[in-house]
């Protein structure tokens, strides 16, 4: 469980404002969690920044700071997340007509978060143009 999810499990909200980390609501946090937040402050702020960047690109957050998704059509979705090797990756999944089995999986981009998100935006633009050309 990442630290943001852990804070949310205590009923806390987590946001950033002017480079400051703000933890709101919830019940009193145990001292080990408070210390963990202090140690991970920069990582938490970076994760919140990624969430905002992904949201502005039309993605929804699946796991705070780690995984994002955007629906392309009723059977295809674009994902941005951290792969098993620890690198950022964008991939497309297309499910069969029943929606139970992934019929198609392709990696669109790999690298750092900013590069992968920009390639994802470009890919969404390409899919929109392709769809408009086919209509």
C-alpha cells in the first residue's frame, strides 16, 4: 500500500498547495505514520503532481501517484502506470465483445512519467483523428 492510500485508510485527505503537503480530516494518526509522512513528503508531493498532470490529460486515477486510465471507446482503454521493472509505461488494452478477456495489448511508450504521459496524449489525439477519418 502506498503512503497516500494508507493516509486515506485513516480517513485523511491529502493535497498539496504552493508546494506544501496538507493532510486533512480523519482520526489522529499514529506516530509511526506521521514519521512515515515526514520522510516521504517529497515523494507524496511528486505523486500528487502526477495525479494532477494525468487528470489534466483526461485520465482518471486508479492508484494515487502510480496508475491512471483513460477510456478510448467502449472496448479499449489506455493505461499509464509503473511496470514490473519500475519504469513508467503507457499501454492499450482492448477487450473482446463480451468484455471478459483482453483481446489486444500493446505498449505505446516507456520511460519517465512526463515523456510517457505526453506520448499518451499524442496517442489519444491520433485515435481521435483516426476515428474522425473513419466516420
